[in-house]
C-alpha cells in the first residue's frame, strides 16, 4: 500500500518524530510512503539544521519519498530558501502532479 501524509496539526511533529520516522528508518512502517506535504508551522520541520529535516532528507534520498512544503506557509515564515535539498515548495496542484505517478492508495492527514 502507498500512502501520502499531509502534516497540518500541532501534533504532527510528535507523531513524525516518535512514530513514523523511526518506523521508516527501520523499514517497519508497513506502508510505502510516497510523499509528505507540510503546512503551517510544520514547514519548519523541513528547514536545514533541523534534526527531523535531516532524517527526512536521508529517507527521501533512500526511497524517493516526496517532501514538499506549502508555498504560502514558507513565504509567510521566510523559509522558502532554507529547506533541505530534496524538499520543494508548492500548492495542492503541485503535490497532485508530483504524486500522480506513485499511485497513492491513501492520503492521511495528521
């Protein structure tokens, strides 16, 4: 099964840091994660120098997982040029286009 995560809640960081990232790093998540889209303050999790960003960058480089942050959220926070290398910025049309070839089965909002 292929999934994509939309990270918009204030609890998304805890869920990623304590559950999803360790599972992905240990190849025991149970689903293939095609991509993650970050909204609001969660976009800070993709900023260079952040531990979570480094871990997600490594996972993305290993698996090809898409990392994208909301463009408006990045511009409002002045971080558009500070994201880790594989992360892009965009809006829903961009994430739809990027994930279309992956054949995502479920989209999960956290």
